[in-house]
C-alpha cells in the first residue's frame, strides 16, 4: 500500500521545464540539447548554459530561450514544454530515451532523430526527417509533417527500427524510407514513394497517396485507405481482403492485396482500398 | 637549416640490420647524416621509445576518380566520423574513404610518411594527381593501370615488345606514374562485353591474347625499362573460391623471367587470391599452398590485404569482381568503364565476425603473413579500403605480434571459420624488427625507393617514434600497449621536421610526388597512327592527354635509363 502511494506520488510529481524562444529565429538553430536526458539531474544554471548552435555561432540555451523550471528535480517524468514557433530549431529530442517533450507550435527538422524512448508531441506542424532512425518511443504530430518521416540517413539502409509515429495531418514524400520496424500512421494524405525501400514495419495511410507506394520494398506492410493513382508494375495482385489488421487494430476494407517489389525480390504487402480505387478493378481478372 | 638529434631510442632499421640498438639518429636538411653538432640541433629524447623509419604503404586507394566516387556514394560513412578543424589542420570526414586532408593527417599520426596509390586509370591521372597534391604530410606515387590498355594488348599480341616498352615509358611520363599495375589482366577488357577471364589461359575477346601473355609481356617490358618496382598484379578470379590455383599459376608464369634473387612480380592483396573450395559454402583457406610456393621462390613478393571486421567500401578496377559483390550483397554499386583503358567498381561492404566466409578471409590474411617465413617477401596492407581502412594497421600489428590477441579475436568469430582456421596451429609471433620490415623497410625495398624505409646516411629523414619500450613491454602479452603506441606515434618526422607529436599534427607539410622519367633510346614520341587512334577512341585529344610536370605540386622525378 505504501509502495503504491509512493509510486502515485512520484507519478504526480512531475517537473515541467518550459522554454520560450526569445525571438523569431531566421537561421537554423541546432539544439540537440533540448532533450529530457540532457536536462535530467541538472540545475537551472546548468540547463541554461547548455550549448546550441545558431548558424555557425555557438550560443547557450539561455541566449535563445527563456527557461522556466516549474517543480523540483527528479530524473523521471521530466517534461520539456516548448512554447512558440521553433520551426527553425532542429534536432529537438534527438537521441532522447525517456520523458516527454511537448512542442506547442511548429517544430523544426530532425525532430526526435535516433530517439530511443519517451514521447514527443507537437501541436503544430513538424518538418522533414521527423523520427529519422528512431529506435523506440512515440512521436505524435497534430498538424502536418514534412518528407522522410522515419527515414534513414542519406545513403544508409538503416531507417526507423522501432517505435511509433502518428501524424494527424498530411505527410510528405518518402514516408518510412528504409524502415525496418515500428509503425507510422498518417491520418491525412502522403506524397509519393511512401514506404520506399521498406525492410519491415507498418505504414497506415488513412488518406490518399500520390503514388509509387512501396517502391523497392522488401518486406513489411503498407495500407492505403484512400486513393492511389496506380500500383507500381513490379507488384502483383494476390487476393482481396475484407479487412486488414494493423498494429493490433482492424481496418475495414475491402482491400486489394499486392505483393512486391518483385524487382528487388521483395515480399512486402501493399493494401489498397477497393472502394476508393475503382480504376484498380482491372487487376481482379488476374486473381 | 634544421638539424635534429633523436637520442637514445631503440632503433629498428632492418635495411641496415639494426635490431633494437640504443643509438642516436642525426638529421640535417631533410636527410639522415653521420653527425651534427649538438648545440645547433633540436634534440628529441627518445629514451624508452622505438625509432623506426617512416612507414611506407605499398597499396592503398586514397586518391582518384574511383575513390572520389566512393566518397560521393557513402554519405553515411562520413557522418559517423567527422574531424573538426583545428588551428593547424583542416576539417574532414572519415571513415573508410577519408577526405584527402584527413587521409594525410591520419597516416601521419600513425607514423607513415610514404604511400602508394595503386590504381590510376591513365585517363584519370590528372584527377588522381590533383587529389594526391591535396593529401598532405606524405610522399606519394601512383601506378597507372596498363593490363587492359588497348595499345599494350595490341603490341603484345603482335609480339612488338620493344615498341610496347617505349609506349609504356611514354605513359609513365604522360601520367606521372610509378609502376605497372595489372588488374585482372584481360578480364576488364572482357567485362566491357559482359564477360570475365576464367583462368590465365582464357582468351580476351577481340584481342585474341591471354592473361598469361599480358603478364609475361608486361613483366618483360618492366625489365626492359629497368623500372624500380616489379609489375604490380591483382590476379584473375579475385575473390572467388578456388582462386588460389589462379594465383599460383600467375606466380609460376613469370618464374623463368627471374634473374637471381630479384623479384619480378608483386601479387597484391594476396588474401583475396588465396581461397580454396568450389563455392562459398565450401570456401576455405589456400594460404598454406600460396605460402609454401612463396617460401620456395624468390621471384615473387606479396602484400596481405588483411580483412578487418568493420563496415567499409570496396573499390577496385576489377569491374566483374565488383559486379559479383553487388549481386551477393544487393548493396549499392558503382560500375564504370574507362574508355579504352580499364573499368572500375565500388560496393559498400561489411565484414562480419559471425560470417564464416568473412572470418575465414580474416584468418587467411594472418595465415599468409605468418606462414611466409621471410618478412621481406610480404607487406602489411589492408588494401585500403577494400579489406578495411588503413587506420586499422595497429590492430593488425597486434595480431601479428601476439598469439593472445589472435586467440581473443578467434573466440568471437564464426564457429565454422574457427574450426577450419590454421591460426591455432601457428605459434609464430612477429618481433619489432620484423614489424619494421613488413611495414616500412620491406615495402621500400620492394618498391625500389632507395631514399625510404631506412635510417642509413643519405636517406630521407622520415622517421617514426613510438612510445613503447621493447625492453619492458612483451608485445605478445601486452599487445594492447603496442596497439596504442602504433595508433598514435609519439613523433613523426617528415623531411627532417617534426610534423606529429603525441599523435597530434604540429606542422602540416606537403609531400613530394614521385614519378618515373624513363629515358629510352627509341623515340618516345607517339606516332601519327596513335594520334589518330586517340582521335578515334578517346574523349580527350592526344595533346591534352599528358600531364605536364608543372601540374604537380612538388614533382620528384626519378630518372631511369631503359634498355630500349
């Protein structure tokens, strides 16, 4: 009983550190240090003196942000709240392994890059490379996101290898490029090449896709609930399914199930809504 | 007027037979001298340290169009290894294909002062020399690829040996090259029509010549021209199980051309040519057979081409081999056909401990180095970056010097490879003297560089000092100390100047570029027929093809009197 009470107390004993940008940044700021792991067990002064780059100038966090520390320090349940427009601030939450980051506004590129745990929530839009190479944790974007969500580094084949990315708005090109594991959900539309080079994992697109979904995928699952202009010729139709199981939930179909990308000897599965894509009915004769 | 005295070091100078004697080395104006007055000189106290000639690397791909394509291909290789600009050094990136300046700094930090860039398509010579000029801290040279050059093939087919020699002399001058490099003789030309050579008696399409004839022909040309290095051969069937037979055939085919003890052929990265078996599942080590042959013959020298367990980038002029590698890995691939001259290929590759094939490759490299008794016949290389980056040399030194180090790595490798490896049965451990031989003295001797690789009077004052005391440290047990010492030279002295101290660059310097100025009695001018062919076949006109000497940052021609 005592232990439970203690746990509950710890549960509620949150610390929230709030950052307000002091001005509107017009050149990129590289702030890898906005990260619960870096803030944990540091005094207010230490946090204020963390280094960030603004363009080619090194500055401290205090130079750019007003920092407000709200409760007493404890390494767990640390929350960083960023209030204001930080769309020029890159690498927020990069490599974080615990805690929460809440961005109330727009976030910059490379948000949650290589993150290993914890939760990032953005109430506005996020830019490109969100969750690139992430290993675990959750990223939730209430607005739109840019290109290369959960992608690999340029040239590398190691994309997102775990965790969850949920985008309530639209996403750009090459969502889940070289994705290896994990789950990406886009409630809006996606650009071209969703799930390109995908090795495994799941991408659920509730809106439309601009096309070329699953190019060069080797394994994994892509579900497009909306309109898909055409299926890549190196995919072959397999079966029609009434519903698809995605991340433990069932999505009502019916769906055309395609297998590909055969050009890469792939065995990935591309599900495309039957009702939203009457132009794909020509594939039915090959069933 | 700079004088330097290196005091009380344990000197290892195999070319002069000095084995760990405590002595002083004097340098003056970039040369090693008998003695200088102590009050005029800067004194370096090397007591308790090893003093060796500056390191020489006979085979490392560090410059040229191919290397640069490799750099473009691999941004993910660079992002993990970034060098920040300092007051003295430029910024750069690694890892397996470091940028030019970083390459120079890293070699220098390990005590290396001379390196050879082994594959230069003659057409890309200008680019290669531009990059070599941007590689500081080192003296360097480059080998033009001639094994599949159309005119060489035509001359050799028609039996015009002397004309061929005059032509090669012209190429050495035109491309500012140092030695004849032969890569997969005939195979690269065949690759242009989608084929490869099965063995050294296969016929090259259109030219109707065999690899055997190319190797023998160029070996004779090499002798006619009196070139300081032998032919530098990358064998046919490289990287194929069962290819040790081809390697042996290649060595045997020039056996009769040897005179005395002078080698006539250098088989490069021989680890990649020493595989037994019929396919990858049955692949095993052919090191014993190759070593046995080399132990009984003096006309051949080798370099190891040791494999390191790491993520690297393979790049060779051997287009068909790279294509096979691409099919095997499914990785990204660059394929290039250099007009009438050669081909090239690049594929990123990761050597894994747990892969039986990769672990066997690792074992073969060490077996070769340990089974070949004479350290003057073998050089330590990784075929940078094909077997791994050159920065792994200290680890290889540790494996050579310590059975414990080898055992420790053996415990981590694939079980099948461990079972088949010959290493547990070999108890040889290299001494510092032998390490000095395979990393510098032997390499310089094989290359015919008279000024390098030794500390005798008159030699270039290229010296490496490592902070390890051979009287106190037993390398076979304390291999980690040795590895650490070789990773960061206590001092590197280049041309009589201290350029590295405690593993840090203290003075950036530019090195020379060696090339052969071959003097033939036959006219070296190219005849009208050849000029017309340049017009017909090449994208570059004959007049623009040759590199003028003033193009090099610091040209160091070596005059050679040829017999034709």
